[in-house]
C-alpha cells in the first residue's frame, strides 16, 4: 500500500461503523515529502480493520487535502506531520476554514513542543510509539462511531 503521487487511494472496509450501515470515512494524508510510508500505511490498515473506509491521499498540499476532504465527504482527517508542524498548522487552518466541524488527528514525528501547538488547535496527536488501538478508539470517538 504505497503511493508516490497525489492521487487518492480508497482502502475499503468490510465493517459498518454507523447506524445507517455506511462506514465512517477517514482521509489520511502526508504533509511532508519525507518518503516514509510505513506509519501511515499501518494506521490506514488499523482504521480499515476497525470498520472505517480509508482514503489514502498520499503526499498532498494543503489545497489538495482540503479538496479531497470535501470531495470525498470524509468524517475525519488524519495528517502525517513528518516533523513539519508549521506546514500541518497551515493545512489545519485551511481545513477549519473549509469545514470547521471536521475533526483532525495528527501523527508521525511530532516533537513535544509541536504536539502542544497542535493540541491547542483541537487536534488529537499521536507521536511515534502510539498504540494503534488508541488511534482507532480516537477515530471512533471523533466520528461518533464509538
């Protein structure tokens, strides 16, 4: 499950996460061109196994992430920060301007000072070493699927 472009790749779910029967939709996107795919791929699989439909956006600009969030009508956005908190903050601002009610979580290389900044923006933060069960549980809580 590797992607090198800005195309979206849907990772389907075989479990329903809503009362209506449709799985909640999560957009995962990388905000940095660091080339590391293992973390986001593992999180995508855990979310899929947790009953979510995952749209893997690949390495994307803020504009592309916002457009995908709107076009795909997602319930949650997950950003792989890759150590670039300023880029993530800008993207979060763009997402909030487009869909203020859209919950966001962030993962990847996130320094403690950067985690504080993201949390102040209302973003759930999962630095390296975070447990997949915690990420899936957070996604369920944020989307009302819990």
